[in-house]
C-alpha cells in the first residue's frame, strides 16, 4: 500500500477512495464521497463547486484517445470474437483516461499521466463530445467499438450515450456495429446491466478482467478494498452470465493476468470454479504478465507457470480456457 500511496501522491490523486466529502458517486464499487473541488479515486469524477461532474466539466464529453484497429485485432476476446476474420474492417478502440483501480502492474499506465495534477492535457489526449465520437463510430469500415483504457467505468455515462446513439443510427442504416467493453467489472450493477444490454443487442462482448480471488492479493495489486471489489466482480459476472444465457455467442469473457508470485494455481482455480458453477462454457483467457509500471522487479510469466494455471482452470470445470499473448512466455 505504501507503493500505491507514494505513486498516487506524485500525480496528485487521492491515496484511497475519499469517504468524507459532500457528494457521493455511485458509479463504481469505490463509492467515493468527494470533497468540494476534488476528485474521486479515479481522477475522472469531480466535485466542482458542489456539482458532480467529470474532469472535462460535463458527462457529455470524455477525455480519451481513439484509433482504428484493423481486424483481426489484438482483443482479449479474440478466440470467440465474430469479427476476428472480418478483414478490411476496423475496431474503433476507445482508450479512456483514468481508472478506478491503481494496479501496480498497469500495462497502459499512460492513462494515469493523462490526468496528472487533475488537468486535461491536450498534448496527451483529446476531449470529444458523445456526438463527435458517435460520428467516428459510424464510419463505414468500423464494425465494432471497444471501450477500454484505463477503464471505461468512470466514463460509463458518456460511453452509454455514445453507444445508444450508435445503436440508433445503426438500426436506421441497417448496419452492424458491435459494442464491446474491456473493464475490471467494478461498475454499479445497474450501469453494468445497461452496458450489457447494448452488447447483447449489438452482438458485442463484455470482457471482465478479474485480477485475483483472494481479497488481500486483490488489494495489494490494485490499491482498493479487496473484499468489496470481489463481491462486486462476482455480482457482475453472475449478472452477465444470466443475461447472456440465451445467446449462442458469449456475452461475457473473463480474463486474468498471471502475475508471478501473486496469481498462482489457487487464485486461478477459484476464479474458474466460481465461473464454472454459473456456466462452464464461459470463455476464460489467461494473459501473460510482462514487467510494467511499478512491478519491474517481477519476472515475465513463465511457460511452466502458465501451463500450471491453465490446468487449474480446466480442473475447476471450465471447458473454454485460452492463453493470450503467448509470445511473452519464457
């Protein structure tokens, strides 16, 4: 936790989710109570003069990067993605600033630098209205949209507005625009349900990155209350499996980053067991770790460890287990 605190102090973010402010944010499990003229833990949601808003000053705008990623794209859900052979078309990858976690191993830590000192830096990202991003999504060669970052959770109100507009215009034009999310799964379940509805209706996928099974490990890696986080992840995984039970294409794909010394057979077995008891055909992707951010002292995932956790996931009862970014294994 000292590592988390020191790092967050350097970029002027709250050490822990604030709990003594005047405005409550219910968007995610942190449930920050934000003091006036300060941000929540994510650095995106703000109390500006007694009004709950975002770092951009409006829930109708977001601070992000976007790019067109040609299919087949490097997507967590690639093993089951219906777009993986859609050559000549693109995924609109929307990379949001900020996150409601503080992972020591963050693979995309640029999102934190984007909000350093609580300011929008237009040298680091751009601010787009929901209608402007909708226009990008409606380009003829864009077949799907994936929100990630950081994490889409702090920007979820904005992303839902974009997605609803895209879905409306897609129906009018009789085109397919799959709506996908890559998230830590800590959203308020009411928000998660709305996200999932859009993916369900558009043929998209919700990808939840389940960090750890043991609460103390979850907290050590992410900086937030592990017990609360795990209850929320389990709740949202259950919700998505239930919502997607009638669809042939999986609505939910779960992934876990296999961090040496932290994420072992016990962690993976118990995550997989929870999922398997709900639906053993839920795809589960195991991702190799490479040293990043504050964990450069931890080695890359070995082939031996990946084989061990892969077997643990199968032993737990899952039938569709995959290994992602296999080229990293040592």
